[in-house]
C-alpha cells in the first residue's frame, strides 16, 4: 500500500474495528444499521471498539435513522445527545450530514451540530451525494469548517462518479478532504486514486462470517425483507396503537 493512501473502513462492529486496525487501516467509521446506509451505534459498541483497539482512529456516524437527511426536532435532539456522548468517550470524530427539503446543505443545522462536536473531527457523509448542487455544497461545507466529504460522486458507486469526484478534488484544492466511498474495492482503488487525485478512501473490506448456531429455525426471520424507498421511513402511528385497545 502506498504510504500516502489513507484507508477508512466502514466498520459495523467492534470486531470489525479490530480487523481494520490489524489490516493497517488508518481510521474507521463505526456504524450500526448497515443495510440502511449506516445509523448511530450504541454506547456499548463504541466503548468496546475503543477497548479492543489502540492505534486506529474511530469516527462515529451520527444518524438516527435510515432514509433521507431531513430531520425532525426530536431527531436533532437525539443527534446532539449522541454527539455529546462521543465527546465524553473522546472518539476521534463524528460523521453526519443534513439537508433542507429543497435538497441543499442545511447550513444552520450543520453549524449547530459542528459547534456541538468541537473539538472532534467532522466528516460530511453521503448526504452530499443526494444534494441538489454539489459545487455549492462543497463551498458551504468548506466555509463551515468540515474536515472531509465522503462521496460517490453522486452516483451509485465511486467508479461511476469519477468525473465529479475529480472535479471536487480540483475545486477543493486542499481546503477540504474529498474521500471517495461506495464500491471502492482492492481492484479499483488504484484507478480511483489516479483518476481523481484523492488520497483518502472509504471501503467496507468485508467478508461473510457464518453463524455458529447448530439449531436453526429458518422459518422465522427477524428482519424485514422489504426494501423501502430512501424517501420513506416508518414510525409508530398513535391511531393504530389506539386500535389495539
């Protein structure tokens, strides 16, 4: 691996953080809810990851749910509390992104969260990839003092997003780190590096871990097989609750 190339691993558990450190990664983004694109991990997961590692930087995603990046007051309160917890735990950084309903960076909310996060490092996650104007968003995030942007170049994977990523790197001109992510693999990272000029890369580097359960009731799934839209979430409906009573 080239010494100038920094690898950040999307880690879904404390054990994934251990593996990332052993493999030579510089940093992890610790997430729960990977099928939803990453949600805030628990206190226990963060604390255990810290206890089991010694050299790797741990960034924690602050995302209360899957779906879009337009947050309610209650969700914002939860994000602020999670940021405060991360500060108390002395993690390296936090990762979040907030948009307005029009698809722009929610500058006042981002500023509020970033102020709450000081002195932690702040990465804007792939909320950037669904914003309306990536170049306006780039300048706004630079002005806010964000440390880096995780992006697939507003495409389904970073290779497809190479043209935009390269232009973002050029326009950023060292003022903010542009970190390609989504679909970054060992067989395309050199291409991404050469064609974008990026020096930090975000990848999962996962292998399947098979259950050690001997008895298996495969007729009882614990999760949903329904893939919902990025613009749909579910929450408890008071009228439906009342209908049970």
